[in-house]
C-alpha cells in the first residue's frame, strides 16, 4: 500500500493532502499560510503538518509528492524570471510588435537570423549559422537560457533544431524551441511562449530543488511530480525543461480534485471565492482545455490550460443599488469590498457610525460605506493633487465614513481611483453580510459582527429607488434581495459557460432578456418570493444536463438554491478546502501530439512531422503515417513525463470541400494522439 502527498500553493494558503494511492481515500490534510517571499517555507509547514496526522510507521508509504505551484503564474504576472536570449529565425523586427512580444522581451537580447520556412515547409532562405555563433559569443555570459522561434517552424522545424543544437554546444545553456511547445501556427505567439519558458527555467529549477530538500528533511523518500495547467502530472525533470506548462496549475488541480472528491468525471464546477466565481467544465475527470491557450498577466500564450471562465461575483462583492427606474433592486460586483460584519470586528468604531447614520432622518447613498487606508508614509508622487489630498486625509483619519471624507463628486472620484490603485479599501455591504442577516452564515459570532451586518442592511433598505420609495421594507427584506440576486447572477454565469461550451458564443445567457427574466423569476421562486411576472400563456424552464460541483467557503450557503433554479444535481464536497492538493495527489499523466497534413500541390499530401515534412501520393497513406508519428511522439512525451502503463487514442480531423458529384477538394487534416498513464 502506498500513499501520495499532494501540495497546492495558493495565494493565501498552502494546502497539503495525503491520499491512499490504491483507493483514492483522503487520509490527512493540512493548511499553512503561503509565504510568497519564499514558497518553500509555507510548503515545509504544510508538509510537516500533514504527515504528523499519519502514523509515523506509515510515513515510508509516501512514495510520491505532487506539487501544484503558483510560481510560474506569479512570475509571468509580475514580470520575474531570468535574463534570457531570444533567437528569431526568418522574422524581422516587426515581429516584436505583435502579441506583446517586444513588451515581454524588455531589455533582454534578441537576434534576427536569416532562415525559416514558407507555409509549404520549403526553406525561405538558408540558415545563417555564423550569425548564431556571433550571438552565442556575445550574449552567453549574460543570460541564463535561450528561446528559439523559427518562421513556420511547426511546418518544418529543421532550422530550430539546427540552431538549438549549435547553441547548446556553444553555450551549455538550456535552449527552448517553439515547435516543442506548440504545433499551432502564429510565430510571435509561439515565440512569446518559448520566451516565457526560457525565463522560467531557472526559477522552477530552484523551486523543485527546494521542494526536494524539504521532502528529504521531512524524512520522506518520494519522487516529486508537478501539476501542469491542464491538470495532468509530469515528473520534476520534465517540468524543469518546460516550466511554462505549469502556468495556471492551481485552478486545474482544484478542478481535478473536485472530480476526485465527488467521484464524477463529467460535471460543471463552480468555485466561489471572495472576489470571483470560477467556472469550468470537467470531461473524463479533467478540465476542458482552452482552445486559445492560456492567457496570464495579459499575455496570450500557446500553453495548454484549463478553460476557466472567471466573473466578478463572490461573497465579498459590492452590493450596488439600482436607483433609476421605478422598481429599484440590487446588482452585485464586480468590485470587491470588505464585508461590514468583518470590518466591524477589526474596527469597532464602524458599529457606532452605523448607529449614527440610522438616526439621520434622511438616507444617503454614501451610508454604510467606509474608507480604510492600506498604505503608510507619504502618498506616491505620481498621484494627482486631488488624489494626494484624499490619500493624506484618509491616512490621518485611519478609518472614516465615506460621507465624512467625500462631499463632492471630485472627492468621491479620488477615493475610487485610490481604491483601484491599491492604496485604500472600502468596507461596505456584501452578500456575506446578507447571509449573516438571514441566518445562513456558519458561526458568524466568531469572526463577524452580526449587528453591523443588520444595520448595514437597514441603511441600504431605506435608500430610495427612482420612484422615491424605499428599496425594501426592512433589513431582512434587503438581505433577501441580495441573496436572490446572487442566485440569479450565478445561474446566468453558469448558463453563459454552458452555452459557450456548446459552441453558441459568449455571454448568450446574461445578454438575453428572456433568459434573464427566466432566471429572475426562478430565483424568486427558489427564495420563496411571489413575483408579479407569472407567465399566463407560455411557461419555460431550463436545466443543466451535467451535475454541478460547488467549491468555496460559501458554496454550501449559496449553491443549493442555484441548483434548484437550474434543475441541477448538486454536490458540495466536504473536503473542498483542500481540493487543489487532492487534485495534485490524484492526478495522472496525459500528453498530446498533433500533426498537420497539407496539400501544397494537386496529388501531394505533405505530413508536417516533428522530424521534418514528408510527402505522400495518397491521402490515406499520409493519414496513416501521421497517426503513427503522433502516437510515437505522444507516447515518448508521456514516458519522459514519468508515465507507466501508457494507453493511446487517436482522432482524425479531415477538412474536405465537396465539388459536385463524388469529387472533393482536400483542404487540410490534423491527426491528434493522446497518451495516458499512471505516475
């Protein structure tokens, strides 16, 4: 019997989970604060806490440690990483203006080398090896790795391969080729992906080495595996070479962990946090991949990653009142604020201010809103005069009602800009406060002030709609409106994701008046509220065909009613708080290879294999050869990633245009091979 230790370094916590490799049973779990300045500190604490909950005589059973890390994601977002060299073969300087390549490159050296290929895989010019030699001589001492991208290298990689071999021989540095990371067209985007990979090599190598040391210090003799952005595993050596593939591994691990915890391979997963709700589709136990590749830090890459749709809706979303029109109502998000109930615990004066505001005979739209400074010292020099003045006033006050600081639109605008720049926070009414008022929040007395939540609801309720009437009869009625709106917006977000998955386009539910009204009425029914919009002639309903898995601290509070609205089978896993660590531990190895076939001239079918193009006189022969090449490549990748018991499957996509009668015109074909194995 063997055990697996899964680790997940999130933005706030580092989680650890130990599972039985044979049964998949969760044996122990632990959490530690993430130490962003040195991730290994938080990892060490989480590991030691988890293994302490397993009998000491069973520690030897832990034979594998699987790590889901935020390191690559954070490094890309924050522009961190080693100084690297970029070699562009067959491109001119205009390539740097596309796909933000020049912005990401920054001041790192770049060489434009003659060579590259045409779309039909023929060379467009001879590879200039002398220029490559000069680049190596001039730059090798000042860089940590090299990235290479060749023009149409996915159609013929021979120039990338020749340059790679030459640079490795001359410099001894790690070299990344763009065709090794993606088979898709788009040279600058492939170049960006290769550049990010080269920049991350040294960082992830340090992380893996540090984790190996922590594992050894804990007395474990275990192999280290790393989670990729698609939720699958690779061994440490594979991850060292292709660290860019670990981007967004955290969300992917959480999705895989959710599937493992509930025993469902096909489902819709929603993870509600404080700021956002992340929604993804599970297929065969793995998250559906984004067809466009991962986008991180604003950079669009060709990294395979989970297709996760994120919306600004969470437990701490700002509640906004609709003050136009006769009906009134509330909207949630996308901004995050501090719940009044939480802020009042840290700043008890808030409760007194709320009481004073309730005594005022005239309600204000600034009631129940407080400014909290989160900077110290002098305000930044780049602030405008009004912003700097407001920043100083806020810092002197410490915490203050917005109404006391902002008497004009200019002042309110300054506060909003300071919040967006991370210098101030706002405490205001949220769905968390509403849940407390309605008795749907667990143990509010421990970390929350229920009185502040109730007074906030009362202040919001007495504000006026466009008709001049109060928004709600009392605080509980306003709180119920907020929770009902959360049900509506969550349901629409889930439908948006489902419709997009079905190929119907983006935002097809939230931008559809009929569907929105349907969700509004269904949410009202779920919350037990009578509506005036009952259908007399046509009755409609909608349901999700896949089970719904809800993650997040407030999932059990909010999602039962969401599931009722959508007619969905709901599961809220009991150990969802460590879903990422469970997903890392329960992961398997998956690799894919794709090969394209083109027709450069009538009767010639060209297979663009990784070793170079090869021509055939018949389509079937080309397809068979491409399939074998793809199978061999996928199998080799899986083996290199550490897989045993490899199984293979293939898929052919052939584009033919009918010409009339029995004749067709061949456009293009792609053969995919998928390799799966156990770690």
